[in-house]
């Protein structure tokens, strides 16, 4: 099974199916538990643990959230060794027997060996570059291997189900090697001939026609080619593939000859640690197998911890291949086996053999996260190794640096993943194992803010011994050049393909992927200051590093320094990348392709216009607040003026700078308490109107530039006084604000007959007068901390609007969801780009199992939400699910530090379960598009996420273009400047919207028959989609008060009763009549 299939299988384990009310089947995966119970308790240590062993910091878990989940994961990933598995092992043993019987060849010179194998069966020798020259005196010979063994995680029972490769290792006899063969690729050239002889011999066997023979580079290392046999009938061997590897004897040469500080390739200046490690690796295969086998017997939980580690690495895109970071199952297993034997004080074991699988897993994570391998860590020896930009975990007994395939960047990425995973495991608020194992953390578009592909990158093709040198150099240069603009940089070469055994290894320049996590505080800095002019040596080094981009400048403070000035129209990081590649690698900007795209271009307004709008609205609000707080002559003093609008929390899709805002900006005014308020609610409402009249008079007297008018709410409730009935419109400059008066007294005793109306009024009161203000205040603070949050919210709202769901998904819920990816990003880091954050929001919506899991987000800047508050919200959620198991009242439960109920935005059918299911299925579908187009991620692909699937609906209502809301930018059209006075006089109607009024009307009349879907009414969408309610499907026994328009059905039911069906044509005709001039046509789909 491939890694992709493994990921899909992982998702299937936690999928829950929900039949939504729209008749569409929606599948969803369980989600990170944002709510969570406190992770009390601790890990159950195995009895008799060695206390003298250096303690590993224990992460506390409850039994159900750790041990049970570990068992569940292990049950899923542990291979089930059925008949096809046994067939694969038998086939591997058969291939091993055939390898033993390959006849001897040679000795030959290099040219003779090449010609002989070509003539014998068109078998090429996979010599590493440089190949042996014609004048080389090196002799190539093949005799039977001294050992042939099976080597793989499957054979050792340590792997997971996704792994399907079985490796046969043939060891070269000592007689074929000479004392100096460790120098200048001689051993690798002999190894390549040995492998080619095996390939030629296997091709002459009777089973050769059952396999495709190809070469590949083991772990992407060009010095270590292997032979791969792929069954033509994959189903016969459980999809297994077979590899033949060649190892060298462990005692071929003294360890001192191949130490990391030694030079073993005379054409390269300085030490050759990568070459030396490759040599020691192929000479240590058997010894490492014995080490792993010993650890398996020593520690009962060793195998399970290795499976957890491999699963953890796979989720993050790590493997033993150079292209995947150079740290995979093999390295994890060897590190664990070594630390069960050594690594502690005075050579004692760092890990106890009695650790459980979970304890071993966490212990390795802690080791990876806390130990700086750039300062070489030497195990089982006293060898001294100098520090280098390459991570070093040196097994002195085998003379091998286990991290030789890693760069400094990939090691830091691995270390960051380990740290974040440990933080999640110790978190009080997250469902730890869901976050660590169930998130698609290997998806780079969700992980990194910017990704670039460098095409044609020079990879030292002339010398395989220096394969990693350009990568190390690139890492060092980019880390220095990008500096504090980035939090991390990861560099991955593209994987090497297979090639036919009749051909030479591919000799092409390959692309390199550079992935960046930005620091939002510094990423967009346009000017960099270098050394002062008088610091001549430093200034010269600065100019050499930056090339022609460096320039000497005088600044306002009088200083004269070397400096860099960047263009604001292009990402600064891309400019830096292009400049450094030009200076140090002679690659122009055409070689740099940006993989990620800025989806914010899909928003109706640019980021600069949005920023200008929100700044203007905020400045107007601050000015109005100061005026209100300074008013005199009111019956009661004003205690506070609070924001309560999406415009004041920088999250509105509707942006207007040179025109009246489309819709009023809500502001809440809170007065001091008083005992003179009437006792009845209707009287209170009338008193409020008088208050607002007085407030308007005093306000306009204090500031003549303001105009005010009293407005009455257009509500359909009975005139009971339970609901707010009035507001004050204040027009100031280009914005209009609706000031609502907040009452502090409330009637606590009411007659029973008005209790339902009062319950609705209380919910509205809490939503509009309490929660809105607290929510807006919290988001205003978060906007200053996370620059990308505003654009993320607007992208999410635009996505919801494009899929015609705005009317049913509260904007405040979307704002909280967007905040969650910044405030609770673990096990990732907080995003710095709106595109990355938006894709994470989609992932959250796709994975959140809202039917069984609440979402609880701490919106406080300091993370002050207590465990008791979280527990209280979890308890409320459980109570809601028991009270309303069908989720007719509450589907999404979103609690936060400013909403202790969890339902203030979603209760009373404000978020129906059919809509929740629809959002989830759409998010999953969009994510699938993202995952499938990672390599071809373009703006066209990104904008396709915002195209609604109209074919999914039952009918479509097309609106006339003339009836859609439009913005009237008078300033931009001189021809109609005379209309400005008319527009100003009608400012009181700026919140009116004919489409929204039409929606309200058809929902009131036909809401029980159909579900009407529309986007943001202020953005002018021209289609309203509809779905028939489930209770209208099929035929029903005819009776009065069905609740929807019906027509007689031709056949009676089985009891002879008259039946009827929904009169769909009649309903659609009624819609067309109600729409009159607004509706262009109504299209019936099903």
C-alpha cells in the first residue's frame, strides 16, 4: 500500500457518516478535539522500571485519551500477515536463493566488465559518477556472496501496513576488496559491478518474466544503487516489491580511515563526511540488523514504539530518503535501539527496557526536540568530532553518522515537529492523539506559508561523493539571507526515479523545493541595514554576499550603511531567494517558481482597500466614542461605548472607502444603572425611544457634522416589548453607525404565557447586547497580534458566500474558526499568510466531527481560559446532545472565552445540521482539490475552490441584474455628481437590501417547504439555490395542515387512503410571483 493509500486508510478509520437533511450523504473524519477535558492522571509506568535510568519527562494523560488511543492506532497500523504476506516472504526467500546461485564473473577491467554485461543480457553497471576511466587498473570480479539475508521492517515485524518493500541483502566477500578500496569511490564501483552481476544472473532465472527489473538509488543516495524487482501481478504478493542490496563486510577497513573528519576522495578538498558515512552505512547493515534484533528481545514494547514512530514520521512527510528529510523508520529504529543500550551517564542506557510503547515514543520525541545534534552526539565511543552545520548522531562502534542524509534545515524541521508534538501531548485543551496522528501534517500547502521550486538546481552531478554539498550550501546561504524574516526554512530535493537496468543512471539536473514558515512581524520589511561604511571588511563581505543588490545609503539619522531595498509589489522572500541564487548559484529568476499562490486575490477587494476601509471606520468610531463619552445633559451618564460590528473587527466582506458603507456599523452604548426605570418591558422600550431622541439631540448639538435619526426595528414578533424595538442612526462622514442602547435592568418575573417570547428575547439580548460587544473587543485585540487574521476571515466568509451558505452560517462562527488556526495551531506553527490559514480552516471544517465534539477556543490574548471554563462548556455540550439528540436546535457547538454558553451564535436553528453537513462535505471536496494539485497549484485552481456546485440543488432562482445591490461610487463618476445630495438624503436607507427582504419573505412563507441558500446579499450574487425539505419527499397520506403546498397523487397507499405529493411547480410559481421584478426565472432541477 502506498503512502497515499495509507493516509486514506487512516482517514477511513475515524470516518462517521451522517445522513443530512438534504438527502446528500456526507462523510467526515473525526477532528482535533478543540474542546477537551483536562488530561488528568499520568502514564502508567511499567512496574519495576529502573529508577537509576535518567528520567524522561512524563506527559500526563488520562487512560482513555492515551493508552486506548495508542492501542487503537497500533491495531490499525500493525500489519496483518495473511496468506499474501506469507507468499511475499516466500518469494523473497526464493529470490535470495537465486542470488546465492549466481555464477562467478571476472576479473575484468572497467571497460571489459561493461562490455561483458552488455553482451550477456543488456545489463548496465550503475556506476556512480565519476565512472572508472579507461586507464583505471581497478579489477572487477564477482563470486558468491558471503551472506544473503532478508532485511526490512516487514521481515523484522517492526513496520506498519503501508510498508511493502522486502529487501534481500547480499554481502560482498572480503576477498573482493583491497586495503585502499575505501578511497576514491573504488568500493562503490566494485559494489555496482557486484549488483549488476546479480541483476544479470536473476534475469536468466525461470521467474524473470514475472518481474520488471529496474535500478534505483537507496534512500535517494547516488552512491548506493539497488536492484528493484516489481511483480507484474501485484495482487499476488500483497502489492510487495523486492529490492536487492549489496553490503560490505563490517571489518573491511579500520574505522579511523573513514572517520567523518577524514578525506577519502582526493578530488575533493577537505573532509568527506557524506561519502564516509555512505561507506560505513553499507558496511554496517548486518551489525545494525543485529542491534535492532537485540533491542526487540530486550524491550517488549520496542516493536510497537517503532510503529508509532514510523506512523508519526509518515504523517509529517519524513522518510529515510534524502528527498523526504533523511530521517525515517530505519533511523528512528536504530536511535531507539541505541538508546536502550547507551546514551545515559557513564554509558548507561538512556531508555529503560521496561518503558511502554507510549513512553518510548515520547522519550524519542523528547530526545529529538531537546538535543542539539549540530553539536555532535557520540554514542558507544569517545571519538571527538568538531561541530558542523550538518547534524551528527555518531555511532562510534560502527563509525556511522546516522543523520548523514539530513541537512541542517531538515533536521530543524524534524526537531520542530518533535517539539510541537510534545507540546500537544502536554496540552490541556487539545485532543492530543487526534492532532498528532490524524492531521494531514505532510501536506506542505497547509504546513508552510510559501513554497518555491528551484528548477535546474546544480547538484554536483560530476561527483556523487559530494551529492549533499550543494544542499548544505543552499541551506546556509538561505538561512543567512532570510534571517529573521522566517521562522524556518526546509529544503527538499526531488526524489530520484527508477531507471531500466539496461541504462545508465539518469544524469539530469533536478528541482529543489524550498518551503518557508514566515515570521509575520518581519517578513514584509522593505529595507535591511548592513554594516556601516567605516567597517570595511564587514561591508566588503556584505557586498560579496548580496552582489549588485547591496548599495551604500545615507539615512535620516545621519548614518551611512550598506543596505538592501526591496520592492513591495513582490514577496520580499522571493526577491531574496532570486538574488541569492543569482549571486551564489548563477541561476536567474526564471528558475524560481512559486508553488503557493495568494488566494486573497479572490476577495472582492484588495488588501490595501480593505485596510484603508477598516482604518477609516475605526478612526470614525474612535472619534464618535470620544464625542459620546464627553456628552453632557443626558439623564444618565454613558458608561462605555463598545464595537459590535464586523466592520469594527476588520472581518467584513463589504468594503467601501469613497462611498456609504453597505449596511450600518453597530455600536453599543451602555449607561449607568438607575432605579428609575419602569417595571414593565413595553414601558422600558418606550423609555428607550425617548432616551435615543434625547441622545440624538445632544449629539448633533455637540458636533454639527453629525446627523441622527431614530429607527424602529422591523420585527415580526408580537408587540410585547420583549424585543429591542429602536435604534439611533448616526451618519458621520463616509460611515453610518447604528447605536443601540444597552439596558442594565431586566424583568425577571413574567407571566407563563409570555415565557416563550421572553426566552427568544433573552437569547437575542445576549447575542446582540452582550456577546457581540465581547466578541468584537476580543477580535480587535487579536487582529493586532496576527496580521493575516483579517484576510483569513474574509477569505473564509467569501468561500461560504460563494457556496451560497452565508444566510445560514453565522459570521461570528467563521471568525472564531479562523481564530482557532492562529490561537491553537499545534502541532503546526501559527500561519503567517492568509492562504495557509484559509486552507487550514478548510481542513478543520472537513475533519471536525461536530456531532460528537464541541469546539472550544480561548480568544483571550493571554490564554486565560481556565480548565473549569472548558469543563463547563464540555458539560453544556453533553447536555445539549442529550436534550436534543437529533440536533434540531444546536448542530455546531462553538464555545469560547467570551461565550460561556457555546450556542449564542448557533442556537434556535441559526445553524441547521443540513448546513453543517454541507459545509463539511464542501470543505472536504475543496481539500481534495488542493491535495491533488499540489504540484500544479495555480491561481485558477485556487479560485476553483470558490465555484459553487449548482447541480447539487433542487431548483435555482436567478435574479435580475438590475435588482442586485450595487455600490454607487459617486466620486468616480462626474456625470452623476448631482446625485450625491439625493444619496446623502437617503442615507437612512443604507441598510436596506431588496434581495435580503425577498429572502426573508420566502423563508417566512415557504421555509417549511424548502431551504433557500444565498451568499452575502451585499456582494450581489445572482443565484438563490433551493433544496426541498426532507418532510416533503415522496408521497404522504392526504390531510389538512401538511405545512406545504400539495397536489393529489394518482395512486392510494396500501391502506386505500388518498395520498398527495409536494406541488413543486406550484411552489416555484409562488416564488416567482413573490419575486416579481426581482426574479428573472426559476429553474427546476429535480
